[in-house]
């Protein structure tokens, strides 16, 4: 073994994506909780390329080492296996707090854990921010608006959430997470930013994610029935992940402390969305309606006036472009899992 290790150490060093050099004044130590997940790993990429030091904390419930493996061993990168429900003591300048299951099947799988993660986990993150005087961005959600009675949803809308329904562990968890942020801001002078994220999709979504984008694309690629829950008249507005990451970084850099919607205002019904995916993937899949989800929000579309005005941000990637990239990602994932099954 000694011989093998020595020969590996002297062999060509590992190659990484190119990162900018930042001097110590501009280089920040940035913690990303949930950084091995879908959105978090894209945020890692952008912040690493900008030249910052990035520390990912993740319990790998839905995240994967594979999402950040291209940075493992890089001198600016650290990956810590840790559950944010437990306290965390490290020294950092900024925190992006994303740790939480995000898809309905995942957050409903263990509702108590989802609540703990969004309450106790957020308290730990805010306690950490207070001790080291770090700025924190909380990844909140359009779910704080519940099944909305106002359309599209501006940040001033207080929401319409069933506090005891199957989605409550997530919706109320995120609402408490927001409440905690403003309590720490007021009482402890912690600098907080709150992003209310609307449906986001893109490469690195988990194959078993269970959200509509991955379900429909995988069903179409496998020539299976595309399952629309309910009558398909409910609406969503989908944003591509790179737009979200740009918005989160702009929000962190801004002086604005109130919640900001980050989403793409182009809205469609889920029935129309099934047709779009079927057409882009091609193949013989048929679209069928199945049992409706309990408490499924009927309409969702962000009002992004605030983000446009304050962050000069708006989504850039059209749905078709984003979906093509995501379809090609899932095609590769399917080929990869077939290869694993064969070997
Ligand atoms: P994801 O499931 O891919 O990522 C969540 C990450 O958090 C995973 O890596 C998971 O392992 C980790 N995690 C979960 N519980 C943890 C715990 N207790 N301790 C440490 N790590 C933990 O989901 P995503 O889509 O990347 O979502 C990221 C964040 O953005 C979440 O907070 C989610 O609520 C929020 N959000 C996402 C969307 C979306 O459409 N993707 C919409 C609204 C809000
Ligand atoms: N905390 C943490 N890391 C730190 C500082 C605090 O995880 O660097 C946790 C701490 O364990 C506590 C929570 O954050 O449970 C809230 O901290 P705060 O200082 O607000 O509360 P207190 O410690 O006074 O109860
Ligand atoms: N949906 C569907 N078929 C699926 C998965 C989801 O029709 O296989 C519907 C779901 O009922 C909801 C919408 O698609 O109306 C978005 O669901 P998703 O779980 O992606 O996210 P949500 O916005 O509900 O958190």
C-alpha cells in the first residue's frame, strides 16, 4: 500500500474547474447547509468559481457526494457530514441555509424530522451566525403562501396554509424559519436575507425526487404513463436552477432584509406541462389523470416586482432551453443506472 500511495502522490495532480484568485480581503468563508443537494451544489459551483472558500454541511438525506465530487480535495473546498439539527461550531463569514428536504414525498417521509430540521436546524444556524457575526440567507419557499387566495403572489401576502395537513411539516417549518430569522435580526442584530423560492428544476435533481419535473421527464424517457395528479388544471411556474443561484447571490449581496420572491413568472397548468414534456422528449407515453394530492396548491406564480427593482434580477433561461438541458441530464442518469445494473 505504501508503494501505491507514493506513486499516486507523485502522479499528475487532480484537475478542477478553474477558480478566480481572490485576495484575503475579498475572499469569504461561506457555509452552505444542504450544499450536496440539487440547488446547493449549483450554488457551490458559482461561489467556488468566484474564488471563495466554501464549506458544505450535509447529512446526505437527499443530497449526494456525487453532486460536489468535482471539488473534493480542492484547497478552497470542505465537505462536512453533519446533521444541522445538532449544533455546529465553525468560523465563517456568510451562510446559505438550504438544509431541508424539499420535495413533497421527501418532506412527508419523516414529518417530525422535517420540522426539527427547519426549526432546531435554523436556530443552530442563526445561533452560529450570531456568534461569528455572519450574514445568513434562508432558503424559504413559495409554500409559505400555501394554497394562495391572491394571484400572483407578492411578498406582502401572508398566505393560506393548512397547519395540520400533510404539507404542514414543510410549510409551517419554513414559516417558523422565517419568523426565527426576523426574531434573531431584531433581538440579536443578525443580518438576515430571506429568499422565497418558487418551483426550481435542472440537472442534479434526484432520480427519486418525486417532484413533477423529474417524474414527467423520467416517465417520458421510459415510455411510461405520465401521471397528472388531479385534473391537471392546477398551475405552477418553473425556474431554471442557474437563475435561482444568480438571484440568491444577488440577494445575499444586497442590503435588503425583507423576504424576496425568486421564481419565474411564466405560469402553466400541470396538464399543459405534461404535454410540453411529452413533446420535448418524444416517444409513445400517454398522459393520464390520477388521484389528486391532498391540499395541493391550485395556483402558483411569483410576483417578482421586488426582485426586479431591488436586485435588478429576473430569470433568463426560457422553459424549453432549461427543460432540454434537464432531459439530457436525466437521459445520462438513466444510462448510468442501467450500466450499474448490468455490472
Ligand atoms: P434537495 O433535497 O436536493 O437538497 C436539500 C439538501 O439538504 C440535501 O442535500 C439534504 O441531504 C440536506 N439536508 C436535509 N436535511 C438536513 C439536515 N437535517 N442536516 C443537514 N443537511 C440536510 O432539495 P433542493 O431542491 O436543492 O432544495 C434546497 C433548499 O431550497 C431547501 O431548503 C428547499 O426547501 C428550498 N426550496 C427549493 C425549491 C425547489 O424547487 N428546488 C423550492 C422552494 C424552496
Ligand atoms: N449554536 C451553534 N453554533 C454556534 C453558536 C450557537 O450551533 O456557533 C447553537 C447553540 O447550540 C444554540 C443555538 O445555536 O442551541 C442558538 O444559539 P443562541 O446563542 O441563540 O442560544 P443560546 O445558546 O443562548 O441558547
Ligand atoms: N404533480 C403531478 N404528477 C407528478 C408529480 C406532481 O401532477 O408525478 C403535480 C402536483 O400535484 C402539483 C404539481 O405537479 O400540483 C407540482 O408538484 P411538485 O411536487 O413538483 O411541487 P409542489 O409545487 O407541489 O411543491
